[in-house]
């Protein structure tokens, strides 16, 4: 039976299938039919009474997202269908789906599993076998297998910096210590993307989706009338600096004892790109790049694939 591993975040979806790693935007937008027949035909998804576009086709529209579990619960089936289509899986076929879920939402794992096991898109019922792995655990196994030569540190403090949430996993050997694991909602990259989106809208008197803002933020620049706006580039630098300060003033202070006494501190997730030039203590290690694939690499490892032989496209 086919298996797809999916690390679905609020800005992008990373997935592994048939020996390949892929990343696509998690943008979702309502389909708007304005009666024009010229141009690219969109892939439409009819789901629970509405029509949607997904992925790259939705980025430049009124793409919507939120950073809470309600959004994930509502649209994860749609994301799964989209990924199945990209993998060219027949709608009639039941497949194994491995999902990730933030620690702050872990109490909802059964609800998410039930939601994604069977659903209807485009008037077709889709069936899946669902397994769920906590975000952060995957990144830990990625670090052990890909960065630490297969060795488990005596104690590990792992910080997984995602778009919405920062997950903290504390482990002794290969065993997570529940009392020291926690999720920090709204501390991830979204904490700087949201104000950046507002800045763009206020400065240029135009609406911007968060997905558009992410694209400009990653590029480090924004062009207006064909020219790079230096003020936007400076704003991006400022927000990155504020993100680092916020990280140090929240998690790194609250968990000072666990951090300072851990054998190894591991940094993982897409937010690590903003920390590349920061000086950390000697026992602090980054997972391998691309950082945002760390959870997925670990998910594949946990579920038995030799992912080192796979190709990322």
C-alpha cells in the first residue's frame, strides 16, 4: 500500500512520496469566477459546499490562513487530497498517510485522525489510513540520524521553530520527558510575518495575503513599479532582529535551567534561517539544511524508509 508522509504547516506543506521530497505552499483561497476564459485553467476543489484553489494558484489571491487548530481541522482533508493529486494517487485507492501535529495541539490528535480518515472532495469519497507524529520528535530523530552519527545525546533540549508554533521537546536518551515538553503558540515565524503584512498594506495601500508577504520576506526585498524599495528591505532586517530578541527573551529565559544543563541543544524548523548568524553556546547544534524538512526527514526515518537515498526535487 502506498504511503505519503506529510508535514503540514501554516505556510507550507512538506511531503515525501516515491523517494522524493517536495514543498508546496499551503495557501487556500475561495474560487472566484469572473467569467474570463483566457489564461491558465485552475484546479478546483469542491469541499463542504464551497469551491477552493490550493497551493501556488492561491498565493496571489485572497489566500487565507490562521494559526490555530480550527484551520488545520477544517482544511487538512483538502490538503491531503491536493497532495494525493500531486502524487498521482487514484481517488479510489486507500493509502497510508503519516501526518505531523504541533505539541500544543496534541490533545486533538484523535479528532484530526477521524477527520482525515474519510472525507468527500469533488463529490468523491477519499479513504486513508492515518498515523500522527508529534512535531519536534521527527526533528530529533533527524538530528540523531543525519547530524549526530546515529548517537543519542544523554539529554537533549530541542527547539523546533515553525511558522505558527515553537515546539520544545526535552529528551533523556531517546525518551521524551512529558513534563518538560511544551508548545509556544504564536511565537513562530508568523509573529513577524503578520506585522510585515500589515506594514506592506499600510505603506502601499494594497491588500497582501500572508503568503505573498512570506515570499517577499524570504527574498529580502520588494519591488514597486519595477524598483526595489529599500525601506522594505530595511524593515525585513529589523523584523528578523526582533524575532531573534523575542526568542531569547521568551523561551531561552523561561527554560534557562533545562537549556544550560542539557548535553545538547538542537535547533530545527524553518525559523532557523533567521538564526544562521547568531552566536550560540558550544552545545547548540543545528539540524541539516534545508531546515524546514527536518520534521519530515525524521517522520520518514521513524516510519522505516531509508530517506538518505531519496532525492529532493
